[in-house]
């Protein structure tokens, strides 16, 4: 299993149903499945 780099966790994120803040704040302390969707259009 790979870890997310610390710099990515400290990056500000915004999107639908996300609280303002960093990716780290969104994930919290519990194990979380993270899925990235990419639009190619």
C-alpha cells in the first residue's frame, strides 16, 4: 500500500460537499478510501 506524500495532504482543496481546508482536514484520523475521478473532455 502506498502513502500520500505530506505535501499533497497539506494542499488546499475545494469541491462539492467538502469543507474548506486541506486534504488532510478532509480525511481525518480514520482510514479512508480515496477515489480520484478525472474528466478527459
